[in-house]
C-alpha cells in the first residue's frame, strides 16, 4: 500500500467527487476507482456506500480516512526531499506492544499517551491534549457549554478497554471525584468510541483533537469539564543510547511543533 493511494482516498472523501479527486491527483477517474477498490481489497471492507446517490463513507471508510489523514500530514511535514533515503512505516499498536517493540528494536520510535518511565527508555514529551466530554447532538448534555463530573454519575459511558492508558487515567479521575458510571461498551481505539457515541449508545471522554472533524460536521458535540483542566500527555519514546539519525531528529522536532 502506498501513501499516494491513501491521499487519493482522502481527496475523494473530502471532495465527495471521483472527478475532482482525479483532477487533484492528475490521474483518470478510472485510476481513482481502481485505487479505492485496491484499498477495499487490502482492508477487506467496503469504504464507500455505492447504493445511494449521495456520496457517503462507510463506518470503515471513516476510520480509514481519519487515520490516513494523520499519516499523510506527518509524511508531508517531513519534507522528504531532504531525506530521500528515508522510508516511513506507521503502524497502530496497543501501548504495551509499543514499549516492547521499542525496547526490542523492532521500531525506531514509539508514540504513546501517559508515558511510563523506564530506565531503558528515553521519553520526549510532545504535548498535552485537553480532554472533553462528547455526546450525540440530541443528548441532554448537548445543551450545556460545560459540565461537572458529578453529572456523569450513572450515565452510560463508551469507554476504552481497561488496560488502555487513557482509560486508566480517566478511571482515576472519576474515582478521585467519587463518580461511578455505567461502562456499556469498551473499545481499544478512539475511532470506534466515537462511532458508538455518534449512534447515541452513550457519552465518552476523549482528547479534544480527536473529534475536530466530527464537531465540524455536527455528528458529535463536545462539552468542557468544569472540575479542572484534564489533559492526555503525549510523548515519543526510543531506546536509551540509541543513535538518532538526522531524519529521526527532524521527525521529533516536527512532532514537538505540531498542535
């Protein structure tokens, strides 16, 4: 799978037009269709609903779009002309697997939330993402600009799985404020959490930056939490004493600058 195919897919998702996506990428409409079909075969999922006249991504297509956009933005930020021999491979793994891969030299760098100190690792703090409560636009909370944590008591909550660092941090916050919620669904990634909230299966607390698109499309609403400023810290990790190449140093510098 190539970055070009992901870019074509993102352009198609944003323009909702095979013609415009083809023009942007200087290819034929047939080439766009072929690349989308290739992605669907690779992921074994339909990405676009073809039975309706109006263009619409499937749920799987929306997830791929969100991740592809992040990959493309990171790729373009690297100014690869300065590093023509660099080959970037991005892969999503659970937190414990990221630490294992970094320590065993399977990967050069890992990106994690709520970094855990380890004598064998170097931790590079990147930024702190504000946490917000998200809900369906018709949910009673949607009418409020801010909310206290105690209002979440007994609410149906879409959660991360218990071993996910963000879930552990949120459980700690709720416990400190003596709030008990009803965890009705648990997932290992934020994209699935968002989809569940979009169908009004419950509310959730997620990093603000992960719902920018949904807020703009008004498929979700975000509410500020009044009880304090809650953040998800992000960091890059790499094995201690590892010699960083110029490209890796540049990559870290870009990540620090990103907001």
